[in-house]
């Protein structure tokens, strides 16, 4: 439980740090969007100025045709780069399709339908991208032929330049949004955090992978933000160059034929863009459908979990009620046992009603045996119910693991779809998009982003609620485990009670035999008295004999009751001693674990020997830990002394019982004393070894610290410190 709480605290801290980083990245993202709006505004101003310049006839005459060749070369270069990027994307898609075909051939037909759907969608996307690539190649060939045939080339316009800047910034914004969605995915309650709560289910390797993944994502985001800032600065520089060129009047006027050809090309590109947008909408619809399926499955899993929780709570209540009933039955059995003892004493006192009391005693014994059998059956039923509950919990954990695996598969499919969407968005971003459509897409993306954030918050709230419910269930199960008696202890108590019953029965038989013998002696004495009376014996002698026999019988009864009490005390003391021995064992294991953790802390403190101030603070902390350990060792020694005194008391009790000569359970007491003495010796040896190791470690550590503080560090000490530092670095790199 402590490890789970610690892991939960670590995950909560990591989530808080990631949230802070997300807020920083969102602020940077908003700054980038503001910068983009500013650049678009600057480009619009430049377009207006260019239009005003082109309207003037004198400016049209001043414009030369020398810059046309450079602008067309730039256009051809951009188109070639776009075609190369399209070919690369096609290669990537081909590789993905081959991987999917391999997975489909290796996978069973009875698994899930989603990979086949992904394969079909990727196949259709690949065919569409092939068609777009062929169209772009034909367009490039036509442009090259126009560039070779016609001497007046096409100049780069301000609109094309603005569109290029917009495409670059849209790429960066899409990458940032994808990274933000990836970072938001670890906070989703569908993933690991269902561990838990368990489950239980939070491991240190998963947490380290999660940390690395979060750090890598944050580093990539910071790099992308830097690149966007650099590109923004470069774009500003290019805008300034454009302004200078417009002021100097270097840009040339297009010819009519070039304008017509460029308008036709723009129309074809717009048609292709329209097709790609429709494809994107279809993909978005597919993604939404998949998200709806995921939500439905999550709701079903949550409903199943709630139903199982309700059934478990009801079964736990029933088990607690049965436990209370069993306790009541045990108390009733104890009271009946006491009544039996009282009835035995009454039977000893009353000699006349022996037969009737024997019959009643047999009836009561039958009732007690019947009640004991009922108690055993109820205990077995409770154990069966606990085993059923455990099986149900195991089944729930298996169902949860299956749901996790299914959700992970769906998430992988979703990530693949997101990658494909990102690829298509980048491909579309490299072409021309109208401003109105761009604004609509940006608004849609913002709305989708806000909806995703709201969904994430809702899922987080659901996750926290389920987590609290799981914690409450775990607490209730732990309370039930603590309150419920283990089966071994129950068996031991039952065996002890049965032994006491058999002993009491044996004692009762012995007492009955003694009473019969006494009755025989009394009858014989009565005959003697009659003979003495016949022989004129006095009343005083008869009364003395009667009083002596009565005193002997009372002494025997008192001894019997004392022996029963002493036996009960010895049984309770033996039980307490066993409990204390187990407690000592657990405390010793905890002390050993604390010593191991202290050794690890000492190694980490040695690794940080370069900083003397931090070392001083760590020394103070280690001193406090040593004090606490000394306290625990003293407490353990005191408890060992108590355990030593316990067998002495037992031996004294056994010797007193044997000296009286009536009842002596030597075999059981001798065995218990021998076992306890052997356990005490083992504990003493382990304590001595732990104290010796602890003192050696403390002396070495103090000596090295004194040398380090005084400045008289030997070469051996320096080598040891460097080795410790290397070990720590290697451990950190391994983590």
C-alpha cells in the first residue's frame, strides 16, 4: 500500500509538471498564432500597396522583365520540392501498407475488424495520393515546357508568398496540436492510470518510460517552437525585402498569356485541394466514429465496473454480517462452556442426582457439538464466499486487463489515423488554400481542440472518481482482511479449544472415578461406622471422619478449579507469546529493510561528496535516521528481554503445577519453551549481526566524513568517492 501511495504521488507530481509545461506551450502557441496574424496583416498591406503600384501606368513601365526568370525558377524549385515530398510520403505510405499487410497476414481472423478498415482507408488514400502525384508531375512538365518555350517568365506574386508563409505556419500549428494531443493522451484515464489502480497495477518501469516519453515530447515541442520562431523571423526578413523591392519598383508585370496559364493552373490546384479537403472531412468523420466507439466501450466498462463494485459491496456486507453472527455464536459457545463447568462442579457436590445430571450433561455436550459443527459449517461457508469474492476480483482484473489491451489497440489505430491525417494535412499545407477556408479550418481546429480539452477534463474527473472508489474498495478489503481471522489461527484456536474440552472431559472422568472411589470408601466407612456403632463408637469420631472426607473432597475440587484456571492462563500466555514472536519477526524484517534503505541512502550521499554543504545536510539526516534505528534496536532488545522472561514464567508455572502433583502438561509446555528459546536465540544472533554491520558502516562513514571535512582526503578515499559518483551516474543513465 505504501508503494502504491508513493507511486500515485509521483504520478500526480508528474502530471502537475506536465500540465505546467502544457500551459507554457499553449502560451507559446498563442504567441505564434498572434505572430502569424501579424504577418498575414503585413502581407495584406503589402498586397494593397502592390495593387496600388500596379494600377499606376508609370510604375508598370518602370517594371522590368529581368526578375521574371528568377521568380519562375523559384516556382519550379518549390514545385519540385513539393513533388519530392509527395514521393517521400508515397514511399512512407507504401511501407505502412506493407507493414499492415504483414500484420494482417500474421493476425488471426477472429481478432478485431479495425486493422482491415485501416488498411482499406490507407489503400484508398494511397491511390488518391498517386493520382495527385501524377497530376503534379504533369503540371511540372507543362511549367517546364512553358519556361523553356516562353522567354518572359512568371514573377512571384505577393499572394503566392503569403500563401507559402501561411502553409508553413499551418504545418507548425498542426505539429504543435498533434504534440499537445500526444501529451494529453498520458493523462487519459483509459491508459495506465486505470492501474490501478491497480489498479494495481502501477510499475516503476512504466513510470520511468512515461517520464522519458514526457521529457522527449517536451524537448521536441521546444525545438519545434524555436524553429517556428526562427522561421517567423526569416519570414519577417523576407517581408521587409518585399517592401524594399516594392518601393524600388523591381517587381515586373505579368504578361496576359502567363496570367491565363497561371489562372488555369491555380484552378486545377484548387480543384485538387477541394478533393483533398473532402477526403480530410471523410477521415475526420471516420476518426469521430472511432472515438464514439471508444466512448461506448468505455461507458460499458465503467458500467460493468460499477455493477461489480455493487456486488462486491453487497457480498462484503453479507460476509461481515455472517462474521458477526459467528462471533455471537462463539460467545454463546463460551458461555455454554462456562455453564458446563458450573454444572460439573454442581455434579461433584450433589451425589444423589448423579444419573440425572449425567444425562443432562450428555444432552448439553450433544448441543455443544452440534453448535460447534454449525459454527464450522458457517466458517467454511464464509471461507467459500471469500474465495468466491477473490475469484470475482481476479475475473474483474482479467476483464480490466483485456479492456486495457483493447483500448491500447484502439489507441494505436487512432495514433495511426492521426499520423495519416497529419501527413495529409502537411501535403495539403504545401498547396494553395483560400483565406476564408483557412479561417474556417482554423476555427474548426480550435473548436475541436477545446472540445478535446473538455473531454479530457471530463475523463479526468471520471478517472479521479473511479480511483477514489477503488481506493475505498481497497480500504474496505484491507479492513475486512484485518478484521477477519486467518484460517490457520482459527484452526489453532479450534484445536486448542478441542484439546481443552478433551482435557476437561478427562478431568471430569478422573473426578468421577475419584468420587466413585470416595463413595465406595464412604460406604465402607459407613459400614465400619455401623460396626463401630454396634461396637459402641462415639459420635465425635464419626463427625471427625466425615469432616475429614468432606475437607478432602473440597480440597480436590479447589485443586481441580485452580488447575483449570492455570491451564487457561498458560494457553492464553502461549498464544500471546506466539503473536509477539510473529510481531517481532515482522519488525525485524522491517528493520532489515530499513537498514538496506539506509545503506542505499549512504551510497547516494557518498556520490554527492563534491558539494560539502549538501553533504553536511545529508549527514544530519543520516544522524537522525541512525537515532531512529537505535531506538528501534533498543525496542527490539526490550521485547527480546520480555520474550526471555516469558518462558521463565512458563517454566515457573509448570514447576509449580508439577510440585502440586495433580496435573502437569509437561510435554506441551516443554515443546513450547524449547521452540521459543530457539527462536529467541536466532533473534539475538540476527540482532547482534545487524548491530555489528551497522556499527561498521557508521564508523567507516564517519571516518570518511571527518577526512572530507578536514580536507585530508587520501587517494583511496578519492577513488572511492569517484567510483560512487560513477555508479550514481550509471544508475541515472540506466533509469
